[in-house]
C-alpha cells in the first residue's frame, strides 16, 4: 500500500488602509523642523562656520541638501498622486482625465527643477533681453513664469469650476500659499537683498519663502488625498499570505 499526503493551500488577504491625515501631519512636522533648524543656524551664522557640512546640509536656501531634497520629494509625491488620479479617471473614462495628467507633468517638471534649478537659466536670458539686472529683472525667471502661471490658470478654469466645492477651495488656497512663497516672497527677498544686502531680514524672507512653498505643496497633497478618499478609491495596500495545510 502507498500512502499519499494531499497538500492544500489557503490564501489570506490583508488590506491595509492608508491614513493620509497622519501622513500629512508627518510632512508638516518635518517641514517645520527643517525651517526652524535652518533659521536658527542662519540667525547664528556669524557664530558658526558657514562652510561647515552641517550648515550647508540644512540651509533652506541651499542646493542639493536635505531641505531641497525634501521639497523635491514633496513635488514628486504630488506628481505621483496626480498621475494615479488621472489613471483612475482614464480607466472609467471620466471627464478631465487629461487635465489631471497635465498637472502631474507640471509637478514632475517642478520636482526636477527643484533638483537642478532649471529656472535659473531664465534669469540670464531675461536679463540679456532687458539689458538690465536690477529691479524686477534681478529675478528674471519671475516674469516668464508668472506669465505661464496665468496661462495655466485660464486653461484650467473650467476644470477648477467643476471640482467639488471643498476640493476647489483647497486647490485655490494651496496654490496661493505656494505662489506667495515661490513668486511673492522671492520677489520681496530679491528687493531686500538689492537694498540691504545680507542680513537677518534677508534670512527671514528666505525662511518664510521656503516654508510657504513646502506648506503649500503639503496642503495640496492633503487636498488630492482627501479627494481620492472621498470621490475615487481610498488608498489601500493589499497583502496576500499563502498558508499550506
């Protein structure tokens, strides 16, 4: 006689729900810590070595350091969420799916710009065309970028109107916060620098500028995640475990 053993398997699925509110509060916490550390170091810049690696790693106005990498991750996260929304819209053939994809590409460009500062190329171009490097032309990129923002605003006006009221309001507020830092405080800071040069006032302008940018992006991330949770599909992680019996 032969004995045989029959093996059966059962699959158990575990669904993990993504708590987007805790995620957003974590991002806010990190942004505030980076802003406070950077401003504290700027406030005491004459008491510490400004060429030290620690100073350069936490300088909000620096390039390719911890704050700039965090800002790049925020913009990249926004691009990914926007792409997910556009994919869901495309799957069910819903309206404005291309608008969501367009926003995703815009934030993908902004994340790359944060990493390698593409917008600074426009500074020399605008200064050359204007024949001046003072006043409004000191930050030459603000003029063409401001024009682009206005064009995007008109292009997306119908899209914005068709959004749910709460989502629409958060879209507008987050855009205003972000642009008040990117263009508003950047312009104020450049004017202050031309008049007073370096100083604690300049550092304060810079800290406010970068903080507004980070908070504006985080608020937009919250808006997108809430929209996804309320009107599309809540973000979940599906895990399957196979148990042999």
